[in-house]
């Protein structure tokens, strides 16, 4: 008996290459599909408010009736990551479902260089997120000059359909620096 012919070893290598290519393509496809899968899961569970679409002001205010028989305490929380100063002007506010409310958050770039940052909101209890309709917000990327302080309004309406067992809603924002965006502050080009 002779040893296996080189051709069978070559066939084995080709089969292995095909199998590995299929695995690589499947892994890439799975990784690519994770984004829409993640968004769908977040929309269903209400975990990630970035996937949630804020309603247009006209849609929320169209047939809004203020329910003065209920009062909801809204707690405003601010957390910063990096060299920022970030706080709401008021920590709590009692609101009625259906009432249009505006609060202001103040953000300061506490560095000596240009910086960009972004706020990410979250809600507690999570079931309140579907009933907290922001009409004006600032969670797109913001760009700041060194030491610059700005105020950003958040206008919202708590939906009348908020479950009756919810008496307090916490709106929490985390503000963090965005790497790589600092050279484009005020639409300018990178300074040398």
C-alpha cells in the first residue's frame, strides 16, 4: 500500500478552504445583521431609547388634554463622562400628563481645547419611556470651544396613557466626549 496521493491532500485543502470561507461569510453576515436585530429588540423591550423615534410636536399636541387629576414627578439626572460639566437647571418637576413642559440642561466644556460630545437619554421605569414624548432635545452631537458653556432645552409631554401605577419618571442623560470630532468644531477645518 502506498501513501495517499497528493491529489487527495489537495482536495482536502480545497474542501477546508471552502468550509472556512463559508464560515467567514456567515460570521460577516451575522455581524452585519446584528444592527437591525439589536434595534428591533430595543424597540420591543424599550431598553435602548436611541432606537425610539421621538414624535413630532404637531402629532403630540394635536389632541392633547391635560389631565390635572394626576401629577407625575419627573426627576432630571445628568451624568458626564470625561471633562464636562453637565447639569439640569432643575432637579425635579411635577407635571400633569398632557402638559407641555420645558427644562434646560447646561453643558460646559471644562477643557482647554475644542471638544465634541453627545448626550444619551434613558428613562426609569422603562415602561415610562413609551409615554415620555420629547419634542425638542439635544442628543445629536454637540461641538464646543474651549471653556464654552451652552444651555439646551428639552421640551416634552408625558402621555395621558402613562400607566396609573407610575408616579415618578426619571429622565437621565449621560454626556460623553466624542473622539475624532474635535477638529470640526463650528464647521471649521483642522487648525495647524
